[in-house]
């Protein structure tokens, strides 16, 4: 089944967060993310999960990566703690990979069965919000893999964010998933 990584990174430095914050507020970008993952399975790290409003994304099943075997999710029916990224190798449905940095890295460098079929690479080229506290988190480690293993099949720009759809070089990619993302990119 299809694996899709989706992120919004800053153009100059591949920053995705400063501490618990995404260092820009672009409504259309947040809405685009929610539209892409709507009704789908999403995997993310514990810290990203804990930044979600009410620790949830409506209509999604969320898999929270954590080493804490006693971790309590906010919605036991739809959210699940997971301790090993390798458990997603043969995931039986489409899966959307939603960060943070170590989670993107784990999937992109985890071998053929974890490597996303599609990357929705959103790049923001504006100013970063000032005075945010916390560690700067970037996904520069993923960039050589993107350059080597993916080709761009679509690109557009909305509110200062360039959205690119990349697919794995030389691999069959599910047309229905591609079409869904393309349609949402064009809205
Ligand atoms: N701009 C964007 O597109 C974007 C996307 C996603 C997130 N973000 C932002 O990024 C920030 C959080 O990112 P982050 O990189 O600091 O943290 P994160 O990846 O969301 O969470 C890190 C935690 O996830 C668990 N984890 C990660 N990889 C694991 C693995 N392979 N196996 C088991 N557990 C694993 C660990 O939890 P334990 O400590 O419990 O073991 C780890 O401490 C937030 O500010 C969020 O808003 C931005």
C-alpha cells in the first residue's frame, strides 16, 4: 500500500519546527495538510502528537511512535502507540507520515519497505516567527535521499509555499493517491 510523507520545511535551512512550534502561521498550508490526511492512517512522533489541538486529527487513525510502553493516547478507539517503526513495513493500508524529524528520517532511511512512495514537499520561503523558544528542528538529513531517490511530478505555489509532489524513481506509484494529492494541490 502507499506511503506518503508530508511536511512543510523552510527554504533556506529545512527547518520544520522551533521546539513545540511550527515557526510560521499559514492557514492554507495547515488546511492542505488536513485535507491530504483526511480519513487516513497517520503516523507521527510523540512530540508532534502532543502539539495537535486536543491531541487529535478528526477522522484519522493516528499511530504515535514512542519508546514509552505505558503511553496513554487521547482516543483509545482511533489512536495507537507504536514503539518500532519497522512494524510499518507491511502496513496493509495507505499510511501518511507526518513527522517530526526523526520519524521522517526513520522512514526515508529505513529501506525499500519503509521508504515513502510519495513525498509532499512543501517549502516556505518567508520569514520565520521571531522569539520562539526551543530547539531548532530541521530535516536536512532527508534532503540527499530526496535528491537521489525521487523525481518531481507536480509543483505549484500557494501563499508563499511551494508545494511539490515527488515520487520514487522507477517505482509504480498508486495513481488514485497521486490524483487525490494533485487535486488538493490545485484547489
Ligand atoms: N513543519 C512540519 O511539517 C512539521 C511536521 C511534523 C512536526 N512538526 C513539528 O515538529 C516538532 C516535533 O518534532 P520532533 O522531531 O521534535 O519530535 P517527534 O518526531 O514528533 O517526536 C519525537 C519522539 O517520537 C518518538 N520517536 C521518534 N522516532 C521514533 C522511533 N523510530 N521509534 C520509537 N519512537 C520514536 C520518541 O518518543 P519518546 O520520547 O516517547 O520515546 C521521540 O522522543 C513539533 O513542533 C511539531 O509541530 C513540524
